[in-house]
């Protein structure tokens, strides 16, 4: 056989055999697939039935929920409708009430208008009757209107002046009752507004520096030196751009002086660090206590005062570093003590006791920053504690309240205190301005009608006014004093208060020959 043909025949036989095998394979596969398809269809049918059941159950739930929501909405709508009906009834009632009130008001308005017309008619009738009565009175009295007014004023003039004086007196009494509270408010405001200028002069000490480099050494690394100094002394250190100086600030004069001495020693020593600062400050504290004690002893020696408690000696020494209105308190008590002794000698009293009273009258100012209360109260308690005599205690406690004084030495101390404080220049007041104020005081008083003389006394704290007794009576004198005081308030600027005293007297002079 031809090889090619044989190959073709073999290929055809192989094809037929492969086709038969394929047919057999696909026949088996079709049976398996058909079986699986039936199983899937059965399972899908079961799942579909289950889904339908679940869907029906969900539909029932949704329906029930919808019906419940519809019922709630209907119930809320019903409640809202009921509330609207109630509000509508309430509004109807209010409308009826308002309508009734409007009707009542309209009736009242008409009644008021009618009464106003009646009152107008009555006023016109009354005016006509009064005019007729005036004419009748003029005809009976034989006086004109002007003459009757003049006669009436002449008769009522003294009574009016008396009523005016009484009114002024009553108003003054009311004003005095309210003045203390108002005065405290005004003084507090004044202190707040003007304390800065006074503080700058009385609570700072300037220390000169040898060079500008010392400022950095005083401050120290991260400010440790200046903080150590302030902590040890209790004084604020102000380092600013002012060349060659630093400022120490504190209300306590003794502490400020101790800080000044410590700072000067540190500048001379050159070793400025916290440990050295504490050593120097402690050393100066002891030296300052000794210095204050020596100042007090020397002062008592100069004033010839013996038998004084050591604590009082220390307090006297502290007054060297205390000021009042710019006046050194130690110098002030020196003047007061001297004045008390002079006045006591003139009055035949004990000059030494008077000097002692004047010396200790302001002792409370040495510690008034450490205790509550005014310096007279503090001074009286201190002197009582240290067994001073009654006259000295009373002078310290009552030298600002003469009404409570129990001894004449207290009055002398109060007078000397006023003299020393009001001395021109004692409290940093310009002499020329002081003299001008006295002249202005007297000029204002002399400008009033009926005044024959005016004299400013007590350093301008009081003005005595003499009036003509024939032109000014007692009641008019009250009005004159008030008018002078008002003019002084309007035209002058002054510290404290000025007392106006009007003197009216009748002098009759006869000569026996």
C-alpha cells in the first residue's frame, strides 16, 4: 500500500476513534450536569419560598408600624386641635375684657374732660372774685397795690429774715449729718488722684552709682542679685535708664534707709552676690537698730527728758525717717515740745510736763503702718502700755479732738501741733502763695455788705469777720457767714477747710469826767 494512503487511512481511523471517545465523555458529562441542575433548581425553589415567607412577614411588620404611626399622628393632631380651641376661647375672653376696658376708659376720658371744663370755669370765676376782692380791699384801705406790697414787706421783712436764718441753720444741720460720709468719699478720690506726686517725694531714695557697669552687677545673672536684695531688705529696687543712679522705693522710711546703707556698702565692697547681700543686710539691720536708739537718746538729751522706756526711745528714733505732708516728724515734735513748754510757762503750768506731752503727742506715727487705727489712738495705747503719766497719754490720744481733752496740756499740744504744721514752709508750701491766700481770704470777707473788718488767723484756716451791729442783725449774721463761705469755696483753692466766724457786738462808750 502506498505509504501516503496508509498514513491517511490511519489518520482517519484515529479521528473516528477520538470522536467516539469524545461522544462517550460528553454523554457522561451531560448526565452529571443535568443532575446538578435539578438539585440547584430544587434548592433555589426552597430559597425562593423562604424569601417569600420572610417578605410577607416584613410586610406585615411595616404595615403594623405604619398603622401605629398614623394613630399617634391622629392623637397628636387631636391634642393640638384641643389646645387651639382653648387658646381661641382665651383670646375671645381677653378681647371681650379689652373692649370693656376701652369702653370704661372712654367714659372716664369724657368725665375728665367735663371736669376740666368745670375747673376752668371755676378758675376764671375765682380769679374774677379775687380781683373784685382786691379792688374792694384797696378801696377800704385807701392804698394802691404797690403801697400795700411795700407795707406788707416792711412788716414781714424781719420775720422773713428770721425764717431764712432758721432755714440756713436747719440745712447746715442736715449737711453736717451727711458731710462725713461725703467727705470720706471725696478725700478717698483725692488721695487716689494726687497720691502719686506725694509718693514720688516721700517714699523713694536715690543711690548714686560709681559707673553704669554697676547696674548690671546689681541685677546679676538672670536677676538673682536684685531679687536677693529686695527679699532681704523688703525694698523695691528700680533700675531704669536714668544715668548714674538707682532708686530704692518703700513706704517704711527706716527700711529704706537701711537698704540705702546696704547698697552703698555693697557698691564699695564690689562683691555683689546673694550670700554677700544677706551678710551686708543683716549687718546693717543691727547697725540701724543701734543708730535709731542713739538718735532717740540724743534727742531726749537735747530736750532734757528723763525716765523714758527703752521702747519709746526706739520709737522716737524711728520718727527721724517718718514724714507727714512733707514735714519731718522728729523735727515737728521738737517744735511742738518747745512751743508747749513756752505756752505752759506763760500759763503758770509745768513746762517740763508740757514739753513731754508735746514730745510724745505723735509717737503713734512711728508704728501707724504696722497697726490699725489713727495715730492718736495708737499713740495713746503705746504710752499707756509703757506707764507714761496721764497728761502725756491724754495729749497723744486727744490732740486732734479737743472736745475729749481732760487736761490743759492736751489743749496746748493741739495748739502747738497746729502752729508747727501751719508754719509757712513747714509743709512745703510757698511763702508768697501762702501770703496771697491770706490776703484773698480777707478781701473776700470785706467785700460783703455790713462787714467792718476781716482777719485771717491760724495760718489761713480761719477768718474772723466783724460786722456793723446796726446794719446786720443776728439772723442776717448767719446769712453773711454762709455767703462768705460760699464765695471762698467758689473763688479759692486751698487744702482742708476754712472756718468763717462772724462777730457782731454792740459797744457803748461813755466817759466820766
